[in-house]
């Protein structure tokens, strides 16, 4: 460990700041990377060049471990702490390991949640850098996202003011098409060498996008929790300020661009994804001649190239270190409900070529994050996981069993601090159902019990017994928060053993299944719904996307993480319910459809006392205070 | 030069990409910096630690040169090109030189203007990094700015919903004040050790800020030219989304935080400035008891510490290089109308301790940028400039003399491409008045004629004669765009000679002058107005700021840069006019008052064909295309 362990365990930031970090070049060299493979960002962060994938192409892939959890409760399970702690544990038992986790949004860091670099003696450091800016990737996503947004409103404003012949001349002053415009010509099936060749009708189709303002799905983003931006009216003022319309802001990590960045395989793939982003449609029958409704893409707005240029550094994963001095990659942080909630494919691919064991984490509970890890991320990457680690705590299982409500600021009730095998037994089905689900993907499961001081041996044994009966390959208690690398050794050994088991990874549905069949497969197999109900809007969208040739895309289910069902109040393992699909949307740039099971919040708010209240800087030392 | 010169001169990006850059550590070592003084950001950029100021504290200051220009015309003067070219020229004649320039906004880069890294064979490289993200400083400014904005609306929403006793308990759950809260207690003259001690009235004053929504000056920012965000309504939706109110977005570089960052001397100073930012006032007589209107600061919102933490890396200047392989610092880019339009004081201080010659640039013409460089930036820094370089072109002076309008895309008229001494003579007073103005500050002036191929020797001689008669220490033609370092040698020699002249720098007005006297001094001495007229609103603000004890602050005049007067149509040297002051605002965090002489645009728009249209990435090489 890079820091001496003391009891009682100090605050996260105190531990992180007490650690004596290794220069990042030492971390890099420990895994076979040289200075030429890196771009330094200060002494303790570096971006990894994508060509290391070529350099290590012949090296066999490491073991691929996905850390997920039972259905979250207000008590928390310590999933990130366990992810980092497991890596530290693997390092402790002498394995060549790499952690790959998401970069957190600054919104929650300064809002409700605080930092996300792990905690206690299981952290990625420097934790200030991890939680703030890092190397600017989220800012780059925001810049690209908002450039596209500006391009949309600007194009609508200009089309509203100018004739098509003026637009054509302004867009092609030298009577030449840009490569983007050539793509649009192809999409429109127009054969033309130069703009002046176009017929009046073709010029109209080519240069007047005729965007329907009510169809626009593309909102703006900011990496701040700012509830007052959820619903806004823009374009007030005078004619040069555009036309008023309703729209809003999402948190930057909810951007489709973040999802696409995490999903892409290289710069060329990313460029294609940016071009395919659909921002809305053209107006029905508008313009000089009646035209069919057309999906309008970033390519049509000639801005996908500039968006990719803004992301050319963000595509490179960021190398950091754990408190055990083992390497950690931090890359991308797509939202876990409307997007895949997993770190990037590129980062995993690099890690698997460099390390023997790669530990990554999926957002939310296993019904959300792990299902997307398998059906979405691994489907696209072609990588096969070797082990699922399911994090649970005795107290959270008791809550699933019907334990009393927990009130912030008040001490935990006796149900949680004293042995209660009956309550635990009632809550266990939640864990067991997640185990069953993971096994459906053909991947061995290890249950990690993030152990607290009040948990009794009998309680741990009960979990071990039931989990093993259900098919878990291993069950291990861990105390990585308090004990760091050592506290993860037992879990590490269980994971190493599970990775040796022959797995036969499979996704739950094939690409060619219909959209409805895909939704129903996930609903029945993972959520255990009796069936699925669709609103008329969802039905219409399913037909539209099928007609548009998008039904081959995998799903990214937008469902609450607080229950197996769509109702956050239903704990444990709900039975006898049907899943309502209220709408279906397409993130074509990211490469998935997302069925909505209820309303998803894409812009967090701030509490009365936001986390920023405690954050300050020590003016003598420059040290950051109050991040947690 | 790092690149072989060819004719005809290729595009800026072609030249920049053909250059064989030195690793940034070589550039650093050439000026006495070591790896320990730097944080690398990739191979060709590094942040410089502020403690180099201590390391070099005993080294004498270098010569301090401010590059400014005549009143801008649509023809452009090549001020940045000359700034970089002069540095390259000083390097060429064997001087130890450092360029210090502003980081440009991505808004214009993708909008109307294109990049700002210089041009031709006078550039700061890598130009892609210079124009995009750089090391994330503007993003950090945006993050801090928008965090404060979210804090304002969140606080208003929470105060609207909760009782004061609830607010007090939520803000101080452990019945303890944070350091920020202690500052507010002091401001309110309340003596209290813990919140539970407060009287009902004091609790109300302490925890209910009672912000008047109509008083809020703090808008939001984004680094994208997005006209549709100029005027918006936020807070629509439900109670958790806040209350609807009108506000808007500015371009990120127009943020008061950018101005404060460029003005601060260290992290402690920056922390103080963040706390002093006034976002608006409390309501008149609102709340339980009648209260006086109180300016509400970022400190009152407990967010100034977190804002500073977000800026802890942005405060460090960025080291890059010119095409001549000489060092360049790029740091901060405050708007040139509502802010000071000059790079940071910290960067200049570091450069002056490291280099023998420091060349920096002021935004807009000399009546705007140079006046602020002198009266504002040098006043605050205590540094004295040794030379002013006034950039002008023959063609721009002809336009000031009444030359015909120039239409984009059409060839220049004969007035500009053929010798016309009469027209030039008519336009010369604009240059001469700028020379006179610079001399009022007690600083020697060198006129740089950025020479174009059609300029005749007789025209250059006429400028030389008149400028010398008016008091210029030197006049030199330069051809740095085409000839790089060599093309700046003559100018460099003239600047070296001027720097040897004894200067006696003075600011135009003392701190203790009244606000109106300061305005009138600048209006008469620099703009040559006959007097100043104030709107009732401006009168009221002057009284308010005087009552608030802010009249000691220097001014940052918000005037058009397109004329000496407030009317952009008046070229040359307008006479017989009065300056109207429509409003006065306070940027207390940045440390100045800004009188408005007309409407200032703080959010640019996009043209019909934005610059992003040409930007793309070469998918084989990863090279950026189409930036200019």
C-alpha cells in the first residue's frame, strides 16, 4: 500500500492525500508501457495511445471480471470500493491486474453524492483529479454535444431567414461540396458533381434541412447538477437570436456522445458514430415540395467532423493508480439508465492486452448495469467475461427482506446492527435472482460480501450457503474499505478460482430478434415480469424504428435501478407484474435503442446543503479540502 | 524555424503540421526550467508551477512589450501574427524571449473567426491544441461559473420551499459553521459560535439570503457560439425544477471568473476574488423583518471554495512554442470589451523573471486593449511596460482615410492595391492618435507596419515620417506571416532599441479619483470625447457603487473597438462628440467597474457557414483537417 493504514479509518481525502504516489511512468512501466505509449497529464495521470493495441496484439487476453451488485438500497453496497479493493487484492496475491472504471460526473461530486474514487483504503488516486476534470474528457464531450446543439438552432434560424439559393451559395461559396455534403447527397440519392448542377428541387432537398422544431431530441448538456435547466425556453430576443422553443439541459455524462465514446473501437468508428447521431426529423410535407419525413443527422449539419476533432484526445483512456500502487484506467462515464453505464470498450481492450486480470464495474444493480455489460457492451466489443462479482451486504439484504426504513442522520436500527437470520433469509432472494441472471449469460459468479463490523459469522455463512446452492462459484467476505489490499485477498482468490472455470458466454438475444422480442426477453429473463405493455407512443416508435431499419440494434433498457421492476418501491424479487414501456428512443450514434420503463431523470438536482459546501482549498498548501 | 519555408505560403494548418516541434521539456530547459517546474500535458504542452516565481525571485525583470494596434477594420491588421512574429524575430537576433498570449475561445474557432494561433510562418504550435481545449482552462472556468449559477437557483428554490429553521438545520447539520459561513456572520456583524445560539432574526438574516431574482447579474456560460442561448427562460417544469425566470448564456471567456483568473496573483488571491463575486442583491424589505438591500456574493452561497478548487490547475500558465522554437506562454482569454482582454498577470510575471524580452498582446485597438493593459492590468500587477508596439497596415489606414467598403469574397479595390498617398495621409491620424495615447502613459512606441505585397515604399515612408514626427521611437516594416523569424528581425531591432529608452510609466488616473472623474479622464484623454453623458441608470449605479465603497476600483471601459468613439461607424479620429454611458456594472471578483458605452454582445452567433463546416479528421493519420 502507498499509505500506512491506521484505525479509526480517516476520511477518504485524508487517506488519499497521505498516500505517497508513484510517478505514473513507474505504473506504466510495471505493465510494459513506455513513455512513447503515453501522454502525461501532470505527474500522476497519463493518456494511453490507442496504438498500444497493435503493439500488444499478439499477447493473449487477460481474464475479464465484471463487478456488479444486488439491487441498490439507501444503505449502499460499496460496489466501487469493492471493484478497486478486488484489484488491490489481486495485486496483493501477486497477480498482474488492471482496474477499469468510469469517470464520475462533477454534478454529483458537488451535489448529493460526493466523489466516486472508491473509499477508505480502496481508492484510485489522486482522488481530487479523479473527481475533478481528470484530463478533460467530460468537458470535451460537453463541447462536442453543445456544438451540435448550436448547429441545429443556427441552421433553423438561417433557413428561416434565407432563400435556398442563398443558403446553397453561402454553404458552398466555391461551388464545391465538402465530404460531409457528399454523404448527404448519397443519402438523398442525388447525383451531382457541384452545387450549381442541382435542379431547383434537388437544391431544396440538399440545402434546406427543414428541421421540425418539435421533433428535436438533442438537448444541451452541462457537467453541473442544475435542476433549473431541465426545462427551458431558448431563442428569445430578436431575429438574430433564433426562434423561441422549448428544450432543456441534461448532465453531460447523459450525452449520447459519452455513450458513443464508450462504445467505439477507434477514431474512425467514432467519426462514423458522430455522423449517425439523429437529432430529430424534417417537417412533414414542408418546404417548396412535399417531402417525406427524414431523420436529420449530425452529418447533415456538417458538424460531425468537428465533433470528432473535439474528442480526439478524449478517446484515449486515462492511466492512474490505486492505493496499492496497481494500475487503474479511468475512461468514460455514460449514464447508467438511458445509456450503458459502463466504462469504455477501448479501455477494456487495452487493459485485457496488458494485464492478466482486468476488473471493471457496471453501474447500478446487476439487472441494469450487468445486463447492459453483457447484452450491449460485450456484444459490441466481442469480448467474453470470465467472471461476475456480485457485491452485497448483510444490511442491504435485510432491507430487501423488509427491514425498517433508514433515516439519514439517525443511527441504524437493531435489525441491522444485531444478528437477524430470519430477516436476512427473507432478503436473500434478491441476491439469488441476480446470481441466476448472471449464470444465464454462461459466466461464473462470485458473491462478494462487503463486511461491516456488526455482521455476524452466522449471517455470512447463511449467504454463503444459499449463494452456493444457487450456483455461485465462490462466496467471499471482503474488508477492503478498512484493510485495503489485504482485505481483498480472500475475494481475489475466489475470483482467480472462478476465472479458471470453463465459461460459455452468450448474449440473451440475437441481433435479428424483433424489438419487441428483445424487450420481452430482458423483461422475462432478467426482471421476471409476466409480460410487457406498450403505450401507443411506444408502439409507434417501434414501428418507426423497424421501418427505419434500426431493429437490429441492441437494447439499452431505461429502467429504475431501485427494483427489479419498474416501480422503485418494490424491493426483493417482485412477482406477478407487467413491464410498461412508455416510449422507445434511438441513440444511433451510440448504437442502441432505449425503451423507457417510466420517467428517467437526466439532470440531477442539488440538495439544500450541496456537497460543494465543504469544499475549499488550503491556502498555505494548495491542498483540496472537503471532497469526500 | 521548425519548418521549411515555401512559396506560395501554404495554409496555417499545413504549416503548423509540417513543423518538427521540439519536446516541451527542451523548450523549458532552454529558459532554465526543469521537469520539476512543469506538469506535462502531452509532449508539446506543459503547465508551469507558480513556485517558479520564488525560484527566480532574484532574477531581474525582462523588458515588457505590449503589442497593440490601430482601430480595427474588416481588413485586419495581423496583431497576433505580429506579436508572435516579433517574438520569433527577437529569437532570430539572438535574444532570450518569451511570447505571452491569450487562449482563444472555441466559439469563434468553430464560428466566424477560425483559429487564433497566429498565421503563416508566425504561429504558436501545435495549433490544434492551441485552438481546442488546450489544457482545459476555459472548461474549468465554465465549470466554476456554472456551479455558481446552479448554486443561485438552487438556493432560491430551497428558500422558497423551506422554513428558516429547516434551512439552518440542513445547512448546519452538526450545529457548526463552515469557514464560509463564519465570513457571512462577520459581514452581517453577527456574533455567534454556533447556529443554535442565533436569535430568530439573526437566523433569518444568516440563512435566508432572500435573493431578488430580478437583481441577478450572474448568467451561465458555454464555450460555443450559440445565439439561441442569449435570452432564455429557465426553471420551468415542477416545483423541483425551480421557478421560471429570464436569464441567458454568455461565451465562457466573457465570464467574470476568466477576468479574475487573469488578474489574480496567486491561489489565495483567487480564492478571495471568487468569494467577492457579487451575483445580485437581496430583496428590498423582504423576509420576516424589513432588511436593507444586501449584495449577495459567492461566499454567501458557500460555493467560492469549490469554485477555486475547480480552478487550481487553470491558474498555472501553459507553456508552448512558436514556429521558431522559442517559448510561448498561453494563459487566460478574458473578453476584450466587458473585461480586460489581456492574458494573465501571473503569466507575465513568470515570463518577466525567465526571459529578457516578454512580448504580450492586448485585445482590440489601442484605445481598448492597451488602455486596459496600462490602466488596469499594470496598475494591479505593479509591472511597468518598456515598449508599446502599434501594429498597422497601409490598407487599414487607407480605410480609415475613407477608402471604399470592402466586400468579403470580392477582390480589393484599386484604392488598396495601388499606391495612394493621399488616401493614406487622410487615414494616418488614427495611427497618430494611438501613438499620442501610448505616449501619455510614458512608454516608448514602435510602429509595426505589417507589410503586404501591394504596399509601396513611398507609402511605408509616409507612415514612417508621420509616426516619427508624432513621437514614435521606431517604425519598422515586418513580413512575419510570409518570412517567419527573419521577417520580424527589423521590428525586433527597433523594439530592442526602444526598450533601452528611459520610460516613466504612469497610469492615467489614481485609484482615489471618483468614478465619474475616471470615466471622463479616459473619455477625454484616450477617446477624445468632448464630455460624457450618463443615463439615469448609470447615475444611480455610480451612486450605488460609491456608497458600497467600490469607487476605488479601476475601470474596464466597455466600448466598441471599431471606433475611437462609441459609434462603430465613425472611422479615423472622431471629433466633436460626447460619450454616452448607458450603465455601469461591477465585477468585484475581477476587481473593476465596467461602464457600458452602448450594448456589448457577450455571446457571438454563428454564420450561415460556420467554420466547423470544414473541420474533420483524417481517419488514416488522425490529423485534424480544416482548422484555420
